[in-house]
């Protein structure tokens, strides 16, 4: 990730792609299983659907509990805002109209496998990062850059884990 000088109000984004030797339907099973995600993440600790019997669908809600060395522990409610199997799965964190973040997986058939991308946008709604910026407004650009770089690394790790699972499943069924 290169320095952009972005501020929180700029709604900075990061996107990481990975090619997976598995069909989109198999990759979709993994990315749309929100309860699997904590096992693939260092920050996300647990996820559970809020509504009885909920499954991924527009408007469905889930709570994610996270932990970070600098920010402590917190929980957020996310709302599914896009759900188009097996192409797009996205959710807005907290208020869907003014989210603290938006996260999205996109899948495309590519060269006999799947091109999977994970994208995220910070803001425009307030988040835990806003508290750090409030305390040190003169360091806002650095705070945003460091956090976006963390997201980029963490997304890369998550995608690598998804790739491994998807490709192992493909080899097991041969």
C-alpha cells in the first residue's frame, strides 16, 4: 500500500485480489459462511447471526466481536447490503446509511478457477479509529494509513486461508 495522505472523511479503501484454483461456487461457500471467518482472521474473534434462523440475505444482521492490541475488544452489528450468489457478498458495519466500514467479497470465474477480491472502505460513519483521530488530530493521515495497511495485510492473510481451504476441498473430491 502506498501513502495517499487520505483522511478518514475521504472514505479510504483497500482491495486485495487472489486467484484460486477452484470454481466460484466452492469459493462462495467459504466467503458467505460468516461463522467461518473468525478461524481465518487474527482480529475477528466471533460472529453470530442476530435473527433466529438467519442466513446471508439482504438486510440480514450479524454481530462480530473483534480484538486488537491497540484498540482492545469491541463488538459491531453488520447489515448485509449486497448478496448475489456466487458473485457478491457485502455488509455495512453499524448504520447501513452511515457505516463505519463496508466490506465486500467479489468472485469472478477466471482461467478455470476464481478471481476473488476482498475490498473494504473505512467510514464515513465513526468507528474506533475516530477516537484515536480525535485524540491526535495532527496525526490523522498517519493513523488512517497505518490502519489501512493493517487491513491490507489481514485481508491478504484471510484470502490466502480461503484459497487453501477451497483448493484442498477440490483435491479431496478428485
